[in-house]
C-alpha cells in the first residue's frame, strides 16, 4: 500500500468541527439532478464496484479483500 499523503494541516478544534460539519452536510444538488451524497444505502454497490478487477486492479493500494465494513466507516 502506498504511503498516505503528508499534507495534513493543523487546525483549531473549532475549525475542525466546521470542516467536518461542511463535509457531513454537503449539498450535491448544484452538481446536477443525478448526483447524490453517498450514504450507507450505497455501500453494497460500492463493494460490488470495487470487487470488479477492471475497476480495482489499476488502483494497487486499495485494501483488499473488499468488505462492507471499510465503506461504513468502521473498518
């Protein structure tokens, strides 16, 4: 697996909370009517997509095997 990027910013607790809130409350509607923010109901489809070697093989540092727990945020 490749090393994660080292571009980590030190921010205050208040700024961290603001960033997290902005991500959690993202509005995909400006992107168009077919865009949505992925949620737990998308996990099975994402696991299926990543399980396709034509999709995942070129991305050599994706952790394998693919399980739904990694995509639910508790892997």
